[in-house]
C-alpha cells in the first residue's frame, strides 16, 4: 500500500514545464517550417499568384483601396442609395415575395415548359420555317399547341384581372 501513496505523491508533485518566450518562438518557427515543407506546392502557387498580382498592380490597388476605406465606403453608400439602385432592390424584394407565394412544383413545371418551348422555337427559327393562316389553324388541333394557347389565353385573362 505504501507504494501507491508514493506514486500518487510523485504524480501530484509533477509540474508542467513552462516554455520561455524564446522557446515558444523557436517552437512556432519549427511548426511553420514543417507546415511550409508539407505544403510546398501550395506555398509556391501562393507566391506565384502574389507575384502576378503584384506585376499587374493589383496588390498596390488593393493596398490603396484599404488605405482609403472610409472614402470608398462613403462613395459605395452614396451609390447604393441612388434611386435606380433602390428601385432594383425594391423590385427584387417584390419578385422574391411573389416567388415565395408560388407553388414550387408549378414554378418548376412552368420553367421546364418554357425551356421546352424555347428549344422548339429555336429549331423553327433555325429551319427558317414559314407558317400561314391555314397552317396556324391546323396547329390548333395539335393537343400541345392547343394546351399552350389555352394556357396563354387564360394567363392573359388572369393578368388583365390583376391589372384592374
């Protein structure tokens, strides 16, 4: 039993060695050397990018931009509060609100239909097809065309109601 108490006493008296500032600095330098060695290719790429940015003047421009940050912020704020910009932001918020009200499945179906319609339309334009009145009347018998025309007519009706 005396052995356990003496081991416990030894363990409780062990002190963690505190490193001096010079030892900490040397350890950090050693860690940095190891990191650079392990990532040599990445470090080389970083320096290549920095050299190219410096050659084209981008680093100097960024430095000047940082130095003039208050003036740049003032100019940016002035630009953001201009009427056209606030109109764009208000319109984007309105569109976002309208989109949030729409059923995602319906929106997806409509976008897919638009893409399909654009593909068909582009094929007709590339083929330089001409369509006459009689051909247009015959096309109304096509179920796909009739469905699109029906949708378009009802869409216009709903749009007109919404514009009251």
